[in-house]
C-alpha cells in the first residue's frame, strides 16, 4: 500500500515539475488517485498558474474543487473533471471568464451547476453519466444552452 502511494506521489510530482520547468500551458493529473488537489502545488505552481489553460484531473477520487483552485487557475480555457465524485462547483467558477470547455461527466451532480450559466466564453459542457434527475432549473439550462454545446440528456 505504501509503495503504491509513494508511486502516485512521485507521478504527481513529476508531472507538476514538467509543467513548471517547461512553462507548459497544461497540467495533466489524470489517473493519479487524488482525493483533493494538493495544497503544496499552489506554491510550486504560483509562477506558472496564470499560463495554465488546460487542466485534466480526470479519473481521480475528487469530491470537490475548491474556490482557491479556481482563483489560482483563473485563465483556464478547458477543465476536465471527468470520472470523479464531484457533486457541486464553487461559486468562484463564475470568475473563469475564458473557460470554453468543461467536462463534468461521470460525477455525482444531482442538479445542473448553474454557476456555468454566467460564463460567456463557454462552448461545451459535458454532464453525461451524472445523477441529475427531477425538475431542472430550465432557465439555467436554457441560458447555458444559448451559446453552449451541451453533452448529456439534460442539455439536448
């Protein structure tokens, strides 16, 4: 067990170091068994955070995304949170003025995340395989759908 945890930590550190050293515009931490976004990474990435346009945190064990995460990576254009346990988004998501694509498929959303309705640049929302049932906030869905391609039964 400890060996697997050590390997996972080493893999995250390697990917973050590559992003920082290369001043890359993307960070891929998919399949890293993350339960939260590591707090230490905020400090490590502080000099390159504004240049990060794509973050992939797919297939981890995240239950939430914090407001600090959103504020730190305020220039995001694409955010992939597919395959986690997320059931809501923080209000700070409304500040992602450049966000064009968000993948929230295979999570635990019960309602449409209406924070997305205020994002003018948003072109695609993927909410496939969530637990969205019952009455939807139709005006939120319609507002999001005006300029956005929604993937998933609720946006069609």
